C-alpha cells in the first residue's frame, strides 16, 4: 500500500513518510491542529522509478558530477527532471493516489483544494533541515491535477539546489527518496513561521513572523513580515516590529494562487493581535516540549482557527566559541535584521537571479533582493549575504545560519545603495553594513585572554559598572550582563558641569562624551544586556565642577534635587542622555536598557517615557525599567507597571536608608543601618511577587545582593538576577548555585515524601 494517512504515522516513519510527513503525523497524533491529509510514501516513488527504468539512468547521470560546476549541474538537473515528468505513472499507482484524494474529499464533504508538498527522507532532520530544497504546490484541486503535481514533486528531488545540498551534507543520492504530503489547503488570512526558541542562541524567546495571506510570501522572502518576540520565561511580549507587507499571496475566485498588491493602509498594519500571539506561543511550547528540542514551525490562521502546517528541528543553534565586533569610527551604509551572526568583509556582488550566481567568487558579499534555493552554491562561497527583503525565517536567514555565513536581511535598499565592486563589512548580529573594510576585534582580545569558565546558574549574575574603563575587567568575570551602569561617575569626571556644556552651546559635545563612554560598555558586553541608569548624583557632588557654583545648598542632598526628579526639571539634560542612548541603538547596540532612578511617583515614569519617545527612541527595541529604592516606589509597583516597564532593580542602599530613616553617611547612626531589616525585606518580597505575576523582570544592584544570606532569600523569592561589583561576581554565583541546588533537592525530597 503506497498511501499513509497522517493520523496513522509518527516520527518513526521518516523512511516512508519523509521528514515533513512524519512530523505532521506526529503532531496530529498528539492533538496539535494539523490539517487532514495523507502521504504518497517513498516506496511509491521508488516503485515508479524502477517500473519506468529511470532509477539506474538517473544514478548514472549523477555519478561523478562536479556540483561546483554550476552550468553542468543545471544541465544535468534539467535532463533528469524532464525524464521524470515525461514518464507515465503506472496505472496502479495513479489509481491509489486518486482514490486517496476521493476519500479525503468525502471526509471533508466537498472537492477540496489541497497543498502538495515534497517530503524527502533526509529532510527536517535534527542535523540538517534541507530547507527549500524540494517543491510545494498550493491550491491543487481535482484528481488529475493532483497526480501531475505529485510527479513534479518527485522530480524536484533532483533540482540543482537539492543535488548540491545533498553532496555538501554528505548524503549519497541513492540513499535519499521522497514522499509527497497531500493536505487539505488552509486558505490562511494570516500566516507565518515561528521559532519556538531563538534560532541562534537557543534562548527561551519565541520569535514569530507574520504576514497577510499564505505563508509562501514570508518563506520566499517576498515581503518583510511583522516580527514579534515573546519572552517565554517572563510570559511577556517584549518586541513588536511592523514590517512592510507590500503584497500577499492568496487564492483567487478561480482557485489559482496569485500575488496581489496590498493597499497602502494595509502595508504597515499589524498582522497579529496579542491573543493570537499567545495562542501561537501555547502551541510553540507544546511542540518544543514534545520533541525536546527547539522547533521551526509554519502556521496559518483561517477563520480565527490556528493550524500548524509544518514543524522541524532548528539546526542552527551552536555553541558560540568566539565573538567579534568592529572597532573605531565607522560609517553605516545600511541597517536591517541581523539574521545570521558573524562579521564578513568583501567586494559587493549584486545578483538579480540564480542565473548570475557565477559572478559571486570566494569571499564576495552576495547582495540580492532575496535569495532562492538555487543560489545556495553562491551563498556558500560568500563571506556575507545582504538582502532587500525578508525576516528571520526567510530562505536567506535559514540557509545562512546553517552555512555559518553572516547575513543581514530586510534592508529594503541594499541593491540600490550598494554598488558592484565596492568593499563593505557586514555585521550579521547587529544587522549593519559598514563602508569599507573595518577593523575587527575578537571578544578574547577585549578580556585579555581571561577564561570565562565557571558555574552556571538559572538566576543570572550581573555586574555593576561605574567607569567605562572597567568594562573589560568586568566582562572577564563571566557576568551575564550589566545590571547597573552608573553614568554619574563618568559625568563627574568631565571637565565641566553637564549644564554648563548645554548653556555654552556645546550640547553635542556633551552627548558625544556620554555616547563614547556608554558605547565602550555596551559594545564590550554585546549582546548581553547593559542597563544604563540615568544621571543620579546629589547636588554636593556637582558643586566642585566648573559651572557647578550655582548648585543649590541642601541640608541633606540625599533627599534633594537628584535622580529623575532633577532630570524632569532640567529635561534638556535628560534629552541629551536619551540622544546618546539612541545613537547606540541606531548603531545596532540594542542590548542597552534605560533605568530611571529615585522614582516615587507614577507620573515621573510616565513623563520619562514620553520624553524618550519624543526623542525618537523606540522602546519596543530596548528594555525600559525603574530603580526601586524608595518605599513609595515599592508600595505603588502595581501602578508603575501599568505605565509600561520591562524590569525593576532594587537599590538596597537607598531603600534601606529611606525605610529606616537612617542617613547611611552619618556615623552617629551607622550602627543601625541594616539592609536585611524585616521592613526592607518585606518591601522587596512584595515587589518581586507583583512583578512575577505581571511578567516584569526583577534584579538587585545594591550592597545586599552581595550577602549570601540575602541572596539565598532572594533566590527563594524568585528574583531573576543579582548584580554585584566585579570582585563579588564569582562569590555571588557560587552562593546562588548552592541555593538553587538546595531548592531542587528540597523539591525532590518533597515529591518523594508524597
């Protein structure tokens, strides 16, 4: 029997159903909403090839073929496909296919449109995706048309790209067969692709790309889709990027698959609402948990119902052995989406189609509107790839990651701005294209060869930084990021008061100094997070600076004109800080976050957000949070979260002095100063509880985070990270590791007791 129904097969049936068919059957049998259908199994293909005498002829034609000879490869592929598509299918096979289609139509109650999809037996495997190597036909209806499309799928086993890919993956041609999946067509109003976890780092970030109509528009790179990033740990949508969806692929009234231009108001319209995203994430987690490994999932939404159309293992998550970044002053020519990490430099080669791939020589930068599967040989030769269109799940992105070639996609204008022969440098992580061959430094150079090995903990251990010059040493601790970057120490080291720069008409010079210091830290730690706390220095510390003679005289500067209250009065200074941070973000350093100090009121957070957005800094691109260092902020955390924050960080030094009414600089009462006072700990516990319920990250950057007994309590409460001074990072990590192990052991003992 050459027909297998999807509800009869599972992941063990790859030899018969191919990778795609076996995965769909596995999902359907586990109650994932997969459209009804069947598989024309791989035995049927081999039976056809042997009955017609084609098999041995094809093997002879492929024996000794040099796949690097593009012209010969294409010529051989064309001949093989012509032979297969002109050979008559044995009647018994043809009737089996037609009978299965009739049964499907009976079950659905009408003559249905179907999707006919190739499913090679060496496809969608954990070690190789074979993405886009064979063909798919949409909106097929009628027995005869179905039989014809099955034969075309069979012949697509021998496209130039498929032959080339098999050779480079180490598969022999005679050990690969092909099945064909036939499913009821989902006429999607919305569709796309999602990675259940980050496709490069493996982080628990579900990345969803979406467009209107059928998903072929995204996979082929015909549109730049919306991108939604959902933090599965924090249970929160953290990033929304609306793409330019100039067209959609759909079924017309005649049943044909067509491309139609979208009206201007639809081009930038958001595709998915929050509830649809949460529904997709639910399926993402079910699928990843079932397979035990991150998945690349195709989906569609028709009449409000979500359908899963394909799932395969992500094959591109690799251990990153060496990180590189650009040095010095650089000119950015293009910005796009960093789709495959790494940095490549070379001469630009613009190609319009696969017919021009011969132009791309070893080490060139391949630039095109969007790559196609037939461009893989050229992609392999390139030192980097740049496209006008596409997102994280387009062909260029998937194949580049698998080949290990840096790639930037969705730049919109690469083929117009870049010129043949010009030298550029492509940063596939930050999504930037620089003019010329820029200087590169490796992360090993930055940390001067220090080993970053050590204990791994679920609770992140970050580092506090006050001076940019200390960034390399701080990075060498192996910290998971910067939980507190205090810029006031950098500002106080400048030749004059920040407001004097502004009054003297030198605001751009001041912004440049802020930018340079911030960049040194952000770039050193990239892509690890760096939370920059906006200026928080008491007035007495400014008075000694040139231009500081007009600082107010305050009896207790710690309770005075400082933090966000000062920045909202002197908002021209706050805007200067934001402009410096915006420059970092515009250069691809989206690992920075903004942290607002000394918050006591909801309207302070609201006004800060307004100013940030007024300066053109998109808060969907970076994290925004507040310091919890006053009892007021701790007690109104619910209302602060409503304004829109991504994280909080406890400043226990100030929180303690404000809670206990103790000046921490007064030696007369210093003996009463206690960060572990029950009142302080109750405030911390309350904030962590509320933030966990609302999906807001929690951290601590005050001195209490370095005390083992406090760390133990914080970990038990569920704090997400602890930020310590560089010399305490290792001790804190070891403490956290012991606490986490203890909690796990106690949990296991509790289970055993039951």
